[in-house]
C-alpha cells in the first residue's frame, strides 16, 4: 500500500515487485487481497494498480484526525482573526478538493462548507494549486481526462487555457478563484509545503466580492504563507521549511 500510495501514478505488477523486493506469487496474492478489500484498484485493462476508495478514505481520516486537528484549527483561527475572512485547509482526493478544516469569519454573509465537503478541482483556487504543483507526469495524466464543466461565466473550460493557467500558478506558487466556482466569491490559496516541496495541503481565504476584491485578497498572500509555514508541522512526516 505504501509503494502504491507514494507512486506518481498507477504501478504495474513488475514495478511493485521491484520496489518491494518481493517474489511475484507473494505480490500477486497481496494485490488480490488489497483489491478485494477496496484498498487498491486496477486501471481499465487490469495491468496497473492505484489507491482504492478505502485507502483514500483512510488517508483522509489520518490527516484530519483529532490529534492533529487542534493545532491546525488554532492556526486557522489566528489567520481568520488577522484577515477577517473565512479560511480553510484542503487536500486533493481523487479529482475533488476535500476540506480538512475550516474557520468561519464572524460575518452574517458567508458560505457554509463542513469538514469533508468537496469542491471541483478545476475551478477552485485550492484545486488548481494542488494540480499545478504535482509532478508533470501525474498532472498531465489527470488533466488529460479531467472534465471542465462551467459553473460560472468565469470558469476555465478550454483545456489549453487551463494548462497555461497551471503553468503560471506553478511559477507563482499561489492560485486564485476569480468567481470561477461560485459567482460573487473570490479566493486565494497558498501551498502548505515542507522543505522537500512536498505539498500535503493548501491554505486558502475566500470572501464575497462585496467585502473583498481579488486584489484585496492577493494582499493577504504574505499572511497566508506565514501561516502555511506553521501548518506544515502539523502533518505526519512533514516539517517546517529550513
């Protein structure tokens, strides 16, 4: 499971044998058990293995567990106190962005997303950032098959335009949602990344345009980056940048 989970893409039987130094009958037997339990899935054609729904759910449970949630929530609360708008912490699960934690601003007009809520990857600031910072091969495999439905007039639906946007985001290391998912709402996201540039999650702030323009949201990037440097230490096997 560790070998498949850490891989940039689905692995063939021979690749798993090489990575684990286990004989073919043993690997074949283990893969059959893991596939049967939903921990792994096989690609169409049945030659490569990737994380299954149970393994993905298990990973989400680990990173959103109570022991880790308290310090993360405190950091999020501090950012919200500074900025005055709602902040959230997200990660990628399949082709959806999943909310790990969220702190609402004290405004009567606000969006309500619970922990565990999902939003589309292609039109959210967090989703675009997570895609942009992936290894190129992994990103291309996802983007090539990703549907790009329009949620608002601002949603990017042309694949070439979307790919160019991801290139800019990778260079800038922040991302925006300019009313691309919900009309009247803007968002800015920064990566939570360790010293090896591993990105376990993304930190974002969003607000109605009636209170915060995209330009105003971008002014909060330094504050978000400082908080992200603290948040990285709350993830297993991650440490603050050196």
